[in-house]
DNA sequence: GTATCTGCAAATCCTTTGCAAGTCA
DNA sequence: TGACTTGCAAAGGATTTGCAGATAC
C-alpha cells in the first residue's frame, strides 16, 4: 500500500537525489490528516532526526511543489500550509470571527470550475480553497448585539 | 459626491478620533482603482505628509477593517492588499505561471454563495476572491513542452 | 485636560540565501 | 569523484509592539 516506489521514482527520474531528509519531510506531510505548516513539519522530523534544519524543510517543500507532489493552502493565518497530492481534496469555510473551519467537499466547486473554463479559458486549480465568511453561530452572536 | 460625512461619522460615532493620517490613508485606499498594499498606501500618503510612519498605516488598516470600511485580498504575493468598501466588487483569476490577473465579475460566484448558505449555513464574504490556476497562454506553452 | 494616536525604533515572524562541508549516485 | 544537498548563520521582507511625546475632542 505504501507508494514509496512512486516517490523514489518521481525524484530520481528527474535527477533529484533521494535523501533521508526528503523522505522524512514527505512522510510528515503525507502522515498529517490536516494541512501542515513548515514549522510543524520541521518539529515532526526533528523529533526523530534532530539534525535537520528548517531551511531544508523550505527547500524540500519548494521542490515537492515543483514536482506536483505537494500543494499549498493559505488559510489566512500568515503562514502557508501544505498537503500531499493524493490525499483527498476538499475546501474550507473559514469563519472570520471565531476561526472555525468547516470542511466541504470538492464537488461543491466543480460547477464553478466549469464556468471559469468555459467563459475565461482559465483552468482553475481548485484543490484546496479557503473561503472566508461567517458561520451560523457567529452571525447569531452578532445579531444579539455582541462586539 | 465625496462621502466624507460618512467616514467621519463612522469613526466618531464609535469613539475613534479623526486624524489627518486616518483621512489620508482612507483616501489613498479609496483613490486606488486597484487593490493597494500597505507599502503603497504609505508611499502615497508620505508624498504629501512626509511625517507618517508605516506603523500608523498598519494600525489604521486594522481599524478600518474592524469597522468594515476596508477589505483585504491576498493575491498570493506574500503581502496583503486592501480595498475600500463601496468600490466595485469583483474576483480575480491568478495564473500561477505568468502571474497574469484576470478580473471577473462578482456575479460569477453568486450561485456559489447561495449554495454555501443553503447547505452549510455559512455566509461567505465573496467580495474579493483570488482563484489560482493556469491561463490559456501558459497551458499552451506547457503543452508545447516548455518548463 | 486627558484618553487616544502617532512616530520612532526595535522586535517578531515567516521565509530565503550564501557558503563551506557533507553525501548520494 | 563530483554534482547535488545540507546545516548553519545571517539576511530579508512584511507586520507588530512598547513607549514617550503629540493631539483630537
């Protein structure tokens, strides 16, 4: 079930070396159910391999993005999060008030993708999209007159 | 036509002071056809009023956001851009390859807003949304085998 | 007069870079 | 061996913060 062959292939095919750091970084990303930040990847890898440096994490992330093995998402926290190709794609409704994140299915945006392609010849990468707004609870809170 | 009354009201009603810095910052935002960054606002205000400091720009932006007078948009450049409430709302298709930005009309996303409200009770703030992907030109370039 | 604002300078946070030493192939 | 990678340390850019002096009301 482990697709290590694919990973190894993808790197070496293209002339990139397979280093323990790269493997551990990729496996940290693949292992996280949620989206993971550079800092979190670093902490996780450093737990087993204290020698790593965060700049290696960033450089590897850059490479994996280029190879299409990892995607970015920006939830508006001032830091980027990462997630592995192959794990399920979905979207996020982020409440601007309380920060709650509601996950929604990929299919919710598929008709939008079609419209953008038809009308603008634009191929939207809607793998992980964050949509900001207000959740039901916070709207109630507001209409009650809270801050 | 100038709605200075509204601005003044909005600030003083809520107990905030009306300072020249705040007026100039807001007018810089309102005056920019495009979205404007903190650095650009600063440069523009500093041209007439060399004494301002960029931290005042950031603090004012924070306040204007809180009052709903200014909105943010993140085009993925590593810096946030701002824009005034009241100027036309629209969305952006950002090409990940060449950086081209295609502006699209607000109505393109209105059915999405409805779906999110109906299915998730989430009130999406779709004022300025950036959607990433690839434009027609860059797709052609790619299929021709360029990097 | 006084609480709110501002300017200044320094700090913080995330990310990137230069370079010499280390390592995969 | 030799080019690709890494660790380290320092730089970078955007944004935030502490504080004392300035200012709107």
